[in-house]
C-alpha cells in the first residue's frame, strides 16, 4: 500500500509542478498569445511600421461603403471595440458572415494616415445560434439587442492585464 | 510503516474487482450489443433531426448544421483524452493491466475523432470565417492535442517489451493533460477567432430547436466512442491472453 501511495504522491506532485510551470509560461507569454489586438490598443501599443498585424472588433453599423481606388472597387468600413474605432480598406471578397454590427478580424498594415490597408478579412461568429423566425419575433417584440457586449466580447477581462502608460 | 495484513476493504479494492480482465470480458459481452444499438439509434435521431428538421441559423443558414458533427467530435477529443489520462494514472499508480490495455486502445479512437473535429471545423471555417485554418489559441491547442494522441499511439507500440511502451505512453499522456484546460479556456483567456462556448453550466445561448438535436448527437457520439473503445479493448484483452498462453507453451516445450 505504501508503494502505491508513494507513486500516487509522486504523480500528483509532478502534475502540480507541470501545471504551475505551464501557468507561469502562459502568463509570461500572454501578450504574444493574442490572435488580434483591439482598436483601442493601437494608440498605446502601436504596431511596428511595415509589419502586418491583426485587428479585431465589431464592424461599426452604418460604416460599410464601397469606394473606387485607382478604378478598382474597394470596401471601406470601420472596426470598433466600443472605445475606439479605425478605418479599414479592403480590395477583395468579404466572407459570408461579414455584417455590420458583427465581429470581424482584419489582417493588414497601418498606413501613415492611421488607417488600415487590409490583406485579409475574417468574420468572427459569436456563440449565439438562433433561427431567423426567432430573431424576427424578438425584433418585433422590441427585445432585440443587436450588438451584444462589444467590448467584453473581444477583450476577455481576465486575459490582458491593464498596463499603465 | 509496515502494512499489516488486514482484510478490511481497501480503497483500491473495488478498482481491482472491475479491473479483472476476465470479469471485464464477461461484463463487456453483455453491455456491448446494447451500447452499440443505443449509439446507432441516438446518432440517427440526433443527426437526422439536426441535419434535416432543426431550424437554420439566422446568419449562417445551413452551414451551421456542421455543429451536429463538429461539437460532439470536439467534445470527445477532449473527453477521450481525459479518459486516456485517467487510464494512464491507474496504470502508473495501481499497475492495472486493463488500464494499460485501455490506454493503448483509446488513443487511436481519440486521434480519429480529433481529426473529425479539425476537418469539420476547417470545412465550416472556409465559408464562414473566410479561412480554412488560423493559428489562434483554440485551433492550435486542439492541433497539439492531435499530436499528443499520435505521439501516444507511436510510443506505446515503439518498444519490444509492451510494458515499457505502456509506461512511457502513460507518462506522455499525463504530461499532455495540461493541454485540456488550455483547450477549454483558450477562448476565454485570449483573443481567438473561434467563438466561446455556447453551452455552459448556467445555460445555453442557443435556440432550443438547435440545442436538443445537438445534445442527442453529443450523447450518441459519446456512447459510440465508448462502444468503439470497448470493442477494441475486448479484442486487446483476448489478444493479450492468447499471447500469454503461447508464451507459456513455448517455455514449456523448450
């Protein structure tokens, strides 16, 4: 019995040590683990010029328009996280799920004028699944809350430690 | 302290009773047809309801129906690994032969279901997100899980002495268990493209008409996973017995 207990003890100790090491590593790497940054991060942590980065947020309702640049059609919209927003230009086909008020992740480069030239636009789906009839009924009943929790959806509170300065 | 010879029931006692390979074979031959039958019924109901009858999503339309395969597969990728880690702990600490054999039989099934989760997610991702694959925390951690399964499959079978392979595989499986909370909470801890969980302990952000077939499908897939592992484990126990018999006979004749 004692040998079994010793083995169990060693196993638990190893798992606790391993778990602690993993937790510390992940905490240290937290800043590098983000798939995208929020528009309000751009001012405090500006990306290096000439480097591609991803920005995530909701497509600002009413901001989507098509313009022409050098004779080619270009989609223009603004991405917001509730605190700040930034303009994005994208010459390409938007994904099916792309909608105003919905989540989006944009890969692109910051131009000198503070706007983003996108090379890839990904739609982000949220965790709600609802048939169209139910959505219509909710809208009719006036219980419709279109963009749910824009900031919280993209900035999980526990994830990014607030750094002063 | 010396352990005194007591007959009082010990904590490991009940485990030993169920870990007896002979008892397992007798029990499994009764349970197997029922498990397989209920699996087939539930999977047919869950998938039939989900794919043909359940309402579509307001934004994703019919593309969202892949959740009836993707969510059960992704759930089982993690749950199966938890089972693998449990068997590994039993085999390392209590040295159960059945746990050794079970661990070796779980990992191929787990690798297959993880492949299904990754592939179905990818097929959904292209039309919905606009990309087959992104290196966000959820997708990457599930890919790591897939490699852990592959590593376990290879390691268990890499030694001439099966016991050494099982020992090494058990250690690998237990080291990999830190990946499970990472997979689960990746969508909460970091910015990911993958959406957070729809079904939580407090409720579901899903319409009931979508949720019910999904739950039935998840139950069906889970029982199917158990049925597959049980069938493989029965074969493994018999194979192990035959090998021991042959070994004993060759020793006799020498």
